[in-house]
C-alpha cells in the first residue's frame, strides 16, 4: 500500500463516519491490498479480497462521492472479515 491508501485505511478504522473518504479512495485502497475491484456498473463496486466478496452500492456515476456513515461501516466490516487490520495502516 502507498501512503494515500494507508491514510484511507486509517480513516476508515478511526472515524466511525469515514468522513471525507471518497469511493475512488476506497477503490484504490482495495487495489493496494491486492483485491480484485471492478465497477460492475456506474453505481456498484464489486470487490473480492482474500476469499471474501462484496458488492458496494455507490452514488450513481460519482466515484468522487464521499461515503455515508453506513457505507463506512460496511467497508470497515468487509475489511475486518478479510483480515485487514488497522495496524496495516502503519506501513
């Protein structure tokens, strides 16, 4: 993971609202973790990481939109289920 991806990971774990985290940043985080991530259509990001698969619904056609509180929780829960820890943000 690069510095920006580590920052995104820390933000998701530290802030229950994931305030200011954009879907584009989340996509890059997943890729930095070695995940398969693909926009299956303009409003669905499908991710597979360490045998765990999830489809995230996003605002249509806006990858720069920020996560809602429930989006942040869903992303964090997915990362936890895949074994991604907050410590990984330390690099």
